[in-house]
């Protein structure tokens, strides 16, 4: 008996079959036999290869590929599925972590970015990878080759993440799972092969842009979540697998299998609709921004169609393959002029229902204060001794930049901030908790960055929000970026308070940095600026964000990249730059960032939803997605924060020591990472301390209509430490706060 009934899937596009299917079947069986993957491999018999029918998968997912391209792509999929089954049999079942590390490390040598493969293969996986690499890369550019190597290495190396969780009996939290599944599941790798099969290589200058990243990520999530639904029975009951989203939601939300499966299908639907939304609303502005010519635009659109074809064809194959739980449904078959037949019939209804709930036409609603649930915080905050001087300096600096000046806007001319508001916001408390051991100059600079980032976060919706002027917002972002030259010598003249603030902060902060770190820091500010336009677009459409897109963009709107870039700069040359790109460090940063962002969303709920008509709040996103009350949604957000904090603690206790040993890091580098960890801990505890102290979110401050003259800077109140805190430590600055 199946553990649950497969849900109705959102399938708006018909699956099409490549006419070269039979030729691919014949070719790939001969190729697999030549590579040693069938007879004698101990993994597959010929009947296994026939039953899985990877040629059918590729014929459905690449319906327009030429015969030669289909043969090669099918060989790649035979290889990747053989690798997965081989890794399961040899390493997962035996839980041989050391053997797995050596095995995966050796595979890298069969994908050289430059030159020929020089290693001699010793098993079918190595032999297949060498042969495929040599057949594929001559047809593609160096940029594509680098992206494909990155995706393939993720696919191989992150198998260790699954193995480590199996060894520990650990089911990951939902946020961690979605992000890691992209790498382990290999759909980004599949997206690279779509470029090859469709003859639609993405222009290098837009390959890493937000729209293309979202297309790839939503494609990946759609592929993997669908696979989790079909493979749940085999993975959990036969293979002892823990990396399955249905199981993740069972454990996290306390759902029965059917409820969890339905919830996974809702996420799948939302991700597919995010894909569609990105194609329709974000590609054209991207084309204009980067001046893509007609041929380049066509390649991007063909790539998007190729991903769409993959989704439709992958679903059809899951209905037919013997690998999966599909006995209770029949293949949907071909689509007729009368509409889809079979399991996809209700897709239109399902899609309309999900979309209707996502669009909130109410500009604002009375919510009252949101009771913030008790938060799990194992670290204690402390305060910088230079707090009072930073409080005085940020008022003077903000006045000099013009933050209190009237700003022209449609129908009125008023200031975005007043001195009274800024004094109440008390960003020095936040900066002091983030950098408790910093000098007076460092604290003043950090407080000014907080002031500028939050001013910008308030300025954009007030200036561009009422008219939905996305063109003006993008032009402003371009001007702001021009004020951050990598040589720190700007030819642009700032003309607004927001521009003057950045023009002053940039050379003082970036000037002491080396070239590589300055470039990283510039990119961190860039993504925060771009995220403000993303918020404006959603606000203009009255569209509550897709949950996954929201979480990933929230890190950017909150200035998390900026915060962590500055923290890394403080470590100097202690830590090799490549260490920051490892999985444990990236997961550590993402967990810390999410915790800090969600703290803000809990405290700012009334301000944003009731007083500003805002849609970018994790409580609201959960409220809408799960269709629950705001209080229940707040508890879910609290539980996500707890899970992320526990993941953070586990990485520190288990994964970082293993990383130190694996990379054989010297003591200086280990000490640098340990200090960085403390900075992240203090960032999270300091964020709570500031939210408890600030006057930005209480209802009494939000209802205040008069703004009396500010008190003299020398008499500004110093708040007492919040109950349960003694004000402890992290990073120099952060970006804006909502």
C-alpha cells in the first residue's frame, strides 16, 4: 500500500516526445555496456537499464534536440543515475565517509577546465565521466564549461552531505533542505545540459543575474520536489534515505505523510509559478539593462523554453519509470485540443487557486501588535563602550548628508526621516552589539552604514512606491552603483541624501581594502541595492512573494552579504579566501542570516502590514502560504529560527572541526574562522538586543503624529539592556532594517 496518494500536479504545459527516441535507446545501451555499467558492475543488470528507460526521460525532457545531441545527453543521464546508485551501494549503505571523500576527490580530475584528461579511469563512473567530458566540452565556451564543472562538482561532492546526515540519523530543516537538494539532486547540472541540447548557451554577462539564477533555481526545485513525491516510498522504505522533502515536512510541521505530500506539492506549484512570473516580468528589463542583441535574447528564451520542456517531460517520465511510486496513476498521455487528460486535468484549478491567494489587493489592514514568541538564543549580547559618541556622531552625520531634508515626491515634499525618529531608532545600539570590541571610529562608521542602509530601505518605497516607478528606481540604483568605483575615485556627483551618504561611506570603508575584497564588498552592496527594486516590483503588483524566493531575497534586502563581507575583512589574511566558499561556511552564514532576518520580521510585523501595507514579511508569507492565522504563522517562523540556530550550532560543533582537518588548515586560519563564528553569533544576539531597545517598532511610536524637536545629542537616552541580555559581540555593520 502506498504511503500517500499522489496529489494533483500543476502541469500547464504538454509533454512532447523527441522522434529520435529509439536511436537513443539503442545507442545508450551500447555505451553503458562499453563503460562497464551493466554486466559485471554489480549495480545494474541489463533489465534495470531497460526498465529505467533513461532514453525516454531525455526524449521527453529534450523534445527538440538533434539525434546526436539526444544520444550524448542520454549518456550523461545514464552516467549520473549510475553514479547515484553506485554511491548508494558502495558508500551510503556502508556509511564509509573516508572512502567517499577519496572517491569524489578523484572524480574531479576527469573534468579539467583546461587541457586533456590525464588520469586513467579505474571504474565505470570514472570511465564514463572521462568519455563524456571529452565529447561535450569542445562544443561549448569556457564560461559554460566553468559553470558545468561547478554544477557537476556540487552534484558529486554534496553527496557527502546526504551521507553525513544518514550517519547522524539527521533530517534537515526545510530551508537547508531546499538549498542543499539543488546541489545534491543535480537539476542545476541538468539546466547546463539544456543549454547544450537546445543550442541555447546563455550569454556570459547575464548568466549570474537574478532572473537567470531564479529560472535555474525554480527549475531545480520543481524537478527535485516532484522527484521527492514520486520516490518517497523507495527512498524511505527501501534505501533508508533521509533527504526527501515529504519526510522533512513530516518532521518539521508534525504532518502525516499525506499532509506533508500535499504541502510539498504546494511548494512545487509555487516554484513553477515563480518560474513563469520571472520569465514574464524580469527577462525584458534584463535584456534592456545588458543591451542583449536579438540573437542573445533568443538564446535566453530558448533556454527558458528548454527548462519548461524539461519540467513537463520529467513529470511524464516519472509516471512511466519503474523507479518510482506511480502504480495508482496512469501516464497522462498526449494532450488534445480539448485540454489535458489524466492526472494533469486539475492543474488549471490548482494553479488559479494558488495564484489567487498570492495576490493581496488590500493596501493595509489592522493587525495590532504581534506577540513575539519566546526565541531560542544561546548567545549573550554585550555593548561597545563607545556607544554614546556613536549616537552623537550618527545624528550629526545624517544631518550633514541631508537625511532630514524635505524630499520632493508626487503630491508633496517632506522628509523621509526626522532627527526625532533617528534618535529613537538608536542604530548605535545595534552597531555596538555587532562590534562590541571595536574602536570609536569603527563603531561610528558601522552606525553610519546602518543609518544609510535603513534610510535607503525607507526612501525607496516612499519615493517610488506610490507611482510604481520601477524605471526611476532602476536608474537610481545605477547612479548609486556609479558612486562605488573600485579605484575609490568617483566621477559621479551625488545629488540626493541617499547618494551623498553612499559617496561618503564608500571610500572610507573600501579604501583600506585590498582589490579582491573591495570587489567582493562592492558586489555585496550591489545585491542589496538590486533587492530594493525587487521589493518595489512585488509591492507594485501586490504580490506576496513565493516562500523560497522570499527567504533568499530577504538576506539581500537585509544587507546580510554586506555584513558578512565586512566581517571577513576584519579577519585580514588569516583565512584563505577559498575557505569561505566551502559548504559548511556557506551554510553557517545562511543560517545566521535567516535567523537575523526573521527576528526583524517578527518585530516589524505591525509596522509593515498595518502601517505600511508591506508584503515582504516572513510571518505574512507563511500566513498566506499555509493559510493559517498570523499567530500560528509567527510560531512557524519561530520554529524555523530555532531549526536554523540548531543547524548553526551543529556546524560549529561538528562540521567546522571536520573541515579544519580535511583542509589541513593552519592554526592561524582556524583561529580566524573561530573569530568569524563569534562575530556571527554576536550578530544574531545583537539583532535581538537592538529590536528590544529600538523605538522603531512599538505601536506607541507608530501612532505618534507629532514629531517634536529632538533632544540635544548629549542628553540622548541610553537604554538599559533587554531582560536576559548583557549586550555581547559581532560584525562591523549591516545594511538596512525593515
